């Protein structure tokens, strides 16, 4: 009995090994096929095309200069050209670029006379790259659209808007701009556009700045070596980095307002200083809060920051419009300039202009 069992046991073990090997081979082949199909789907969809390069910017000074920043603006008469990996909306030029030009004050606007013309209501816009309108044509900016919208509602008045928005400026720098040059234009209304990271230190120092795009969205990242060979890996890696850094950014942003009092104190003092300057020059001040364009139709993560700023405005009796409300029907990325640039596109600017015009009229800030 025992003699006949030996070969059977060996044969059984060999058979099990073969089945195991076949299963491993089958699983490997199935996995390889799945990966190959995934690679093909990602490749054909072009989902990675927008992220094959980061957007780049080039400063182009006017021939013969000047070449230096002004204390209250950018380089006079210079241009900035932004170039993207793709042109998904057909909005940029044939080189996937868009160029913005500055006037003699270093502002992205037409030349304006210091003396305000008769029968003109002058609105001076303060802000950062959202007001500046990175990635958006000048005629599509909310400040450019605001004048005609208000003129259609106020008979017999001409509305002139001045765009002093500067990329990277925080509230303290905006106060300095207003004090050094902006008030020389004798505006009737100063319209300050606040963005959730305006509390942060300015970009022209080596101090750490909580940056929304690189730390929250992380829509793209410098690819590793495997990303050069695998479309699927490139997509998965980008999504992972986006999820991992989003929570970190959110904590930093809210912390800046609620748990790092020196940052908010500096921002609050600047807002109060802007209010005092406007009172001294007998001009009105209004604040609009722009949202970051992410999760607008869901649990918008930056709501606590909006609440904090609105409360301050209520305490100091500064008219405030929270634009987060008018964008609730959008998710967010459909309002971006580009999948790698979260600044508001021309549609977002048009929506904002309509809401701001209505707000200014209802609050009798222009009449």
C-alpha cells in the first residue's frame, strides 16, 4: 500500500506545481494585457498632453529699456509672454502663448491721464494675478468689462477703470501701491480683489509662501524617468501627488489665517490702512473675494478663509462681495485658463464682472 502511494504523491505535487505556474503565467499575461490596454487608452485619450511641459513666462522689455521694476508696478512698457503645452480652448495664439503688456506705470492697462476727466467715475482696481488677468486677453478682464456694464445702468456717466493688479502682490504690497501712486489718479472707488493666499509674504523675498497651484492642485509635476516611457504611470503619479499635497496645502492655508496671527495681523492692518487712505482721499472702498476655482459645487475647502475675511469686513463696515456664491454651479477646472494654470479664464472674468457691477450699483458705490 505504501509503495503504490509514493508515485501518486509525487505526481500530485507536480500537477499542483504546474497548475500554480500556469495560474501565475495567466495572471501575468492578463496583467500585462490590462496594462497595455491602459497605456493605449491613456495615450489615445491625450489626457497627459496638457502636462508634458510646465507653463513658462518670458519678460520682454521695450527696446532700449527701462528694465527695472517700479516701486508701484512692473517694468514700464514691458511685456510678459506666457506659453503653455497645449491650446485646448483655442484661446491662445499659434504658439500656444498669450502676451500681456504694461503701460508707463507698470500696470496692465491703457495710458491714463492723472487728471480725471469731467463727468467720469473712476474705479481703481487693486489685486494680484487674478486682477491682472494672467492668461486672459485684456478686453476680457473683469475690470475691462465692468465699465460698459455700469454705463448701461447709470445714465449720463462714463466709467473708467484702472487695472493696477500685480502678479504675486499681497495685501500689504497693494496698500503700498495705492499709497505710492494709485491715489494720485483720484479714484472715486477703490475695488480690492482679495484671493485666499493674499495673507502670504510676497514672492519677491525668500520667505516661504503658501502657493495654491504648486501645493494644492499639483496638476502636473516634473516627471520621473518612468514617466518618459509610461503614459499610465505618468497619469497615476500626477493624481497621487495631487491628492497627497492637497491636504497639506489646505492645512497651511487655513493655518495662515487662524493659527499664525502675525500673518493675518499684517494682512488685516494693510486692509485697515487701505480703508484709512480711502477715507483721507474721500473715495469709497469695496472688497471682492475671489475663490480658488476648485470644488466650487461641493465642499469648497477654503470656505473658512472666506468667512474670516467677510467677518473682518463686516466689523470694519467695508462693503464686501464674496464671489464664491456665483460660481456654485461650477466644479472649478472648467474656469481655469489652462489645465496647468488655475487662474480664472475669460468666462470666469465675465461672470465676475456681472456680479461686481450689480454689487456696486446696489450698494450705491457708483451712481
